[in-house]
């Protein structure tokens, strides 16, 4: 059993590992470049990291991984297996991160980090679509944007990579700083700083400080930031960054405006060096305009022809419960149920209120991780719903139970589903949005 020491300093991975042991593990990785943290997904020839959590211990499955033909197994407890491909380390997670950092350092290509309160996954997908039109581009799959997902994303990047996009999620201070030390981004983008994870960040200023750790890193590493000039606080946050590329109508190489369309978002793009062009996306809501603008900006920065940029954006179809339009029978459903916070809920509700439809229904789940602001934020949403006269609103879970309203309320999605079975709407527009834990998307099965 190989012994690989993995010191862990100040909450971040330490790069100073035993070089001989790291090279041995990395040599195995180069021959078998696939990492798994769950034996249920493990295939022969993959490397298994025995991660631990509150309710699981991967070390207990080390023998299973060996029997399944794992190329290597990394454990941080004695498992009674003596083999050259079993590595005993101080901590499996920090070893995973250290291996990912070692792999990241083998590349001399643009690494684009994307974070923000709202829109980061949609922006990441759009940027990936645009860059992939010209470059071999690797990106975060799904929502693997945390302390485990980011190293797994880095380790998925192959030697043919020409571009990499790393999504970074965070709910407390110093988290983005740590991810930057791991991913070493050369470029970065903050979509916005809205009211998400207020509890962990400690208010809106705390959110800006936490998300701004990406800009802090770029300022120290001579990096480049893509900045939405329509959000003045982002421009202030980026003052120390040496290289800045702006988009948005306040400052940038092009301007955009929303086209009048029946439901899906279309925009007109105008720039001095070209005639105005139209892009018709498969996304719902004008609140996605900055996400499209970011993708256009990055595409232009890397010299991608506008025709390719437009085609990539128009071909992108959301399938991740974000700004997704679905037809079920006579109903049109706006599924935006991956997550919710006061900022994203407000723009989704306002956008839905503007849609042309005789019958409208809203199924809104509670908003989580708002701390002391939670009840007030839920009450403000109620006021918005009342001001927009959105009467057919069904509220589910969260702190909706603690605020005054006259809407229908259920404390969980299952109970809301019982009501929906007996009150199925027809020929209606339906918005479904809520925090991940509410699982409001389950109601889609009943329509």
C-alpha cells in the first residue's frame, strides 16, 4: 500500500505533496484517466477515491472497487489491502484536489471561471456552445461546481483541450478563493451578485465580497475579466484587474435589445463593424439576455465568427430545468425549478406576468438559505404576486407558511400534487419555480 501524504492548510489544498507518490498516482491517471467517487458508477480501469461524508464512508467500498477492476484506489483509512495500486493518504478529498491541481498545471490554454448568484449554469452552457463551434472545449458537467465537482471537472479535461470552462458555485466566504487556487483561471466572469445564500454570505455585501474573490484572483494573476457593464457594481469590483472586456449596453463592443416574440427570447445585436443581427434562442425570459450577451462577448474575444456564435446560441436547448419551455397537452409549462432565490424569483415572476395567456398558474416553492432575511423576502414576493394580480398561485413549503397571503398553500410537493390531480389546468401557461429541496418539478409528471 502506497502512503501519500496530503497536508491541508487553512481550508485549502496544499500543493506540496510527496512528489514521487504524486507522480506515481498521476502516471496511473494518465493511463486510466477516469475518476469515480461512487462504486455504483465505477467501471473497470477507473480510479476510485473513497470520499467520506456525514452519511457515507467510501473506505468501506475499497475492496469492492478492487474486485470491480479499479485501476487504483485511494483511501484515508486502513482497509486491510496490500497492493501497489492502493494509496493510503491523510485525506481523500484533498488528494483528489491535489491530483486535479497537478493535472491543471499541465495545460497552457484559457481556463474561464464563471460564478454568480443567478444564471451561471445557463451562461456556462451558452459559452460552451459558442466556444465549441471553433475550439475543443471542456466544461463543467451539470452542476458539478463545488469542492468535489470542480476537481472532477479538471480531471475530465483531456490533452486535446483548447479551452476549458469551470463553473464555481459558493455559499460562503473564501470558497471561490479556494476554487481559484485549484482551477487557476486565466479568465473570469461574474454573472451578477443577487440575493442568493444570504445566510452563508451574511448579506448582499457579503455576496459581492465572496463572488468577488474571482476578480481578486484575476487581479493578482494578470488575468482577464468579462464584465457586464450594465451592473455598475461589477465594474467597481473589477477596478484592479489589468485586462477587462466589457459587454452590455453601457459599455461594450455591441449593444442588444429584446425582440418582441411570442414566448422564447429573441435579441437584436448591433455593432459598428457589422449590420444588426437577430438571434432567436430557445430560452425563456428577458432575464437571460445578459447570459447570451456574455456568450457573444467571449466568442468575439476569441475571434469566433458571428455566424457561428449565432448558430451556437440558437441551437442550444436547455434541458436542465432552467428557463425551459415544455408543452404538455394544451398547457405550456415554464420549468425553472433547479433553484430559486429572491432575485431569480422576482425576474421569473415578472417575466411570466408579461406572457400573453388567458389562464396562468404559478407553482412556487420556498426559497432556502436566506437566514434572518427569509420571512421578509418571502413576504416581498407575496407583495409582488399581489401587485401583478397573479391569482392562480400555489405556494409550496419553505417560509411561505410564516407570511400573510391569500394564496393556496401546501407544506410539501406531494400534497400540492394531490390537489393538482383533482384540479388539472388546461390551455394554460404554468410557471414552476422553487429551491432545489422543494422538488417542485415533480408536479410536471402530473400534467
